[in-house]
């Protein structure tokens, strides 16, 4: 999650709804002006360590990361959006998108 307080509050709220106690990490480069490739490399480095990762951060960085991950797939990433991707054998695949207020 981002080092910014608002993102940490959001992450805590989500974790509270999940009813689980996941490992939570702060990534210093998960800030609005961060580099999308740095986020992608950090996520890819987790392969084999975990099967699920929730990234809580900021625009425009997460919009730029989503654009990179979607590749040729058209995906609109707005504020308060959840996107699901799968990473397997070096390939990213877009799985779904939900905006706030929508049923997941």
C-alpha cells in the first residue's frame, strides 16, 4: 500500500471487510508520481510467495499501471475502482473491473 495515510485507511477498511489478517506492506514508490514499471516489477517479484495481492494507491499512478497491464485491452480506470489481474508464467491477464457502488 501507499505510504500516504488515506491509502492506508482505505486498505485497513478493505481488510476489515475481508475478515482476514493479511500481511500488509508499505511500498514507498506507490505514490501519485511513482513509476508504473517499478510497481509491476514489485508485483512480479511476489510470484511464488503469494497467490493474491491487493494494491492500494493513488491516481495517476494506478491508472498508468492498469493501462500497462491491460496492454491491448481497453480498460478505463477511474477513482474508486477495483481491477483484477492474473499473473502467471510471466504474463498478465485482465480479469475484471468494478467501480464503487457496483456489486462485485
